[in-house]
C-alpha cells in the first residue's frame, strides 16, 4: 500500500482513484454529477447540442402554429366575404324583380 500511496502522491493532478487514497475529495465536473445521478455519461457538448435542437424545434412549432392561424383566419375571412357577396346579389336580384314587376 505504501508504493500505491507514493505513486499517487507523485501526481500533480492525481486521478480519482488516488484522491480517495490521499484523503482528498475529488472535484466533480458537470458530466460526473449527471453520470452519478442518471447512470448516463453526457458531455457539455451534448447538452449544448440538445438545447440547440430544442430551441430549433420550438421555433419550427411556433412558425407552423402562426402559419395555420393565418390560414384559418384567411379561410374565415373568405367565407364571410362570400356570404356578404351572395347576400348582395340576392338583394340586387330582389330589387330587379321588384322594379320589373312594378314597371308592368
């Protein structure tokens, strides 16, 4: 055990196995904490990439929702315009028939 202690003491930055032997607490990185809690090792780059993907997906969802809302609003407006135009034509046809019957 004395040789192991001597080898561990010789490191400027000892590995985790040596930190326990030397009685020092290891400095845990974000990856170590995540791996300890979940059992899955995730790097910072993977976390950043995942955040980027989530942001891109949110932007796409917002774009699609706005596009659908615009399309629905346009369809509703077209329906209202068609209704108003058909009512106008019905009124003009009615007034032409009234004018024609009154002229006889």
